[in-house]
């Protein structure tokens, strides 16, 4: 899981469960696309599922608002 998500997320055990937080947070406006900056789960399987869902949410957000064209 760290190989797949570890570049963008810090993943750690937390009082018997697991948390992941983004290394570079998204703006609050991205929340309307389902993008979160912090996730929590009781087990690694659930956390992995949530991280996969975040990848999908990021893709939805990026497809609606692609990066601006380079003006240089």
C-alpha cells in the first residue's frame, strides 16, 4: 500500500486503527468532488479501499478542472 499511495499520503497506525493524511493537502473546494485530506480506518483493507476511492475522486476533480495551459 505504501508503494502505491506513499508518495502522496503519509500512512500510520493510530491507536489500534490506521490513518492517512495527504503530504500536500487539496483545497477545501475539492471536497465537493469527494476529495479528502485525512482518512481513518479500523484496518488496512478499509484504508486501502478509501485510498483507491480518493484516486477516483482526484480523477473526477482533475477532469472537470484541468490544469491551465502553459502560457509561456
